[in-house]
């Protein structure tokens, strides 16, 4: 069994915040893959279902971000899981918007939710780092992560969440590379996708463009050069020659 944890803050006030992208990822997985209803358990909202052949539990801690470890630790112990069975979805300032990276173990990089989980689980759990970009200065970080995604970011956000849902079964099976490929297909689809020529799509044979005629054309005859006018003496000589 796997435990997927999404990080965020509870309440409608924070629902669309950048800091809540972990909640958004789990909501999309639950909706697309037919998970059971969310129920209050382990100081959070809990749902169960299957991704491929794997049984998976989803958890959205309701303790506020900086106490997330309390909820995750309680769920992990009850379900008799190891830290390696836990995957945490969280916002990542050091990745550009739409970027997604999978990581096993490591530090918390100052993220309050991860810091709390470290205190209860140690560092050996998995993470799905979801890029939200950086505001440019550390003094602006708090306001930035607690602000909503801009309208211009909504299309990219939706592509990212769809990609996460597409690859969720691969992630549950430990196929991190396949998971990231599924995300990439949504976020940055190949330029050749759907680029087949229209005639081929309609069952027609494409007609190649006509090439220029290789046979050189015959040059047009040049106009004759006009004769120079005869002088008066030449005319008399010519007339005399006719009567000889």
C-alpha cells in the first residue's frame, strides 16, 4: 500500500493558493480514478482507492502546513507503512511553473510542511515537487505562496494536474520515469503530435508540389537589325546595274 500526501492549508480562504497545489493534485487523482469520498481521519481528510494494481490511500492534512507531520505520522503508523511508502506532493519555489520532479529522501529546504514531516517520519519519504516559480526576493515569498494562481497560470496548472493524474498509477508502482513522462506529455506535448498532413488524415495521397520545368526554353529570335539607308550615289549605281 502507498500513502499519497498532499500539502496545503485547510479552508476556502486558502483553497486556490499556490501553497495548496498538493491538495489540488490529490483532488484531481481522487476524481479521475474513482476514489472513495473524503472522510475526516488522522487529523486530515482521507480517501482510499486503487491506482493500477496498487492500493493507495490519499491524505490531506487539516492541521495547517507547519503541523502536517502530525497527520502524516499518525496515518503512516496506523496503516503500518514505512517512510519509503509515503509520497508527499508539495509546492516548490525552486522549480518554474509547470515543472514536476520526483525525489526520494533529502532535506526540507526550509519548506514548513516538509520540516514538520521530517520531525515525525525522518527524511526518507518520497516527494513530488510541483513548481510554482519564485517571486524574485525572499522577502516576498510568504505573500507569494499564500496568494492565488493568476488567471494566466490556470491553463498551465490544469495541464500539470492532468499529467499527474495520467501518471499516478506509474508513480504508485514506483515507475518514477514513466510518471514524469506522463506529466511532460501534458505540460510540453511533442510538436509532432497531431501534425500529420491533412490529406493523409483524410485517406488521400499527398500530391507533391510541381517542380520547375527542367527543359530550357528555346530563345526567342532576335528582331532583325534594320539596314542603313542608301546614299543618292548608291541608288544611281544600283539603277545602272539593273540595265546592264
